[in-house]
C-alpha cells in the first residue's frame, strides 16, 4: 500500500510524541508542567495524563505501521488527550504565572540552557501563555484533520493477517 506524505507526517508526529512522553516521565522533576500540577497538589493527575498519552501515542505509532480501524480512534484519542492535558496545564498556569515562570527558569537552568529575561517577560503573560497554547493547538488540530482525511488508511480488513 502506497503511503502518502500525510501518513509519514503522522508517523513522525506520534513517534516524536512517544519520545517527548518518555523524556517527560524521566525528567518530570525539572518539568514546568509537573511543577504546575505539583503546585496545585494534583501531581497524580500529571502522571495519569502523561502515562495515558504515552500509551496512546505508542499505540497510534504502532497502528500507523500495522493499520487497523482501531488505530484511527486511538490516534484521535491520543491527540485529543494531549490537547486536553495542555489546556488543563494552561488553566492551572494562569492561576499563578509568577510561580510558573520560576519553575520554567529552574527547568532551563537545570538543563544548562540560557534564560533570557526579555523572552520570559513576553511569554509569561496571560496573552503569551494563550498564544503559546494556540500555536501548539494548531498542530494538534492539523493532526486531527490529517487523521480524519486519511481514515481510509486505517480501514483495512482485520482478516488480512
């Protein structure tokens, strides 16, 4: 079966998601997202989301290699779950932007990255945070559209094995 460029995009999208999820699980202590959930005393919810999204991203990657209709629904669920997680993180972050900013600074310093004050002043405003969320949400929405437009790819006979 010929695989269009959209399927390759989805493969990269979900494999990147798996790598991001693993990295987040391993280095959660220096993650801004984890700090946000921990500050709100719901760090268990962080781990539930990250684990569920990891499993969904992994399964979506698998079903892009071995297409089945189940993979279509898992892909939609993986993207939607990630979007929901980001939305919850945003709403929690907007409650206390100064603490989130400090957590972000710590995260960058712990990884040996440069912290630029002028950039932080632009990002850590309600508008900056919402714009960042909107930008990442555009990728998620694009991925959902691509999955829907390529539903045919997953629609193979389950008896082909």
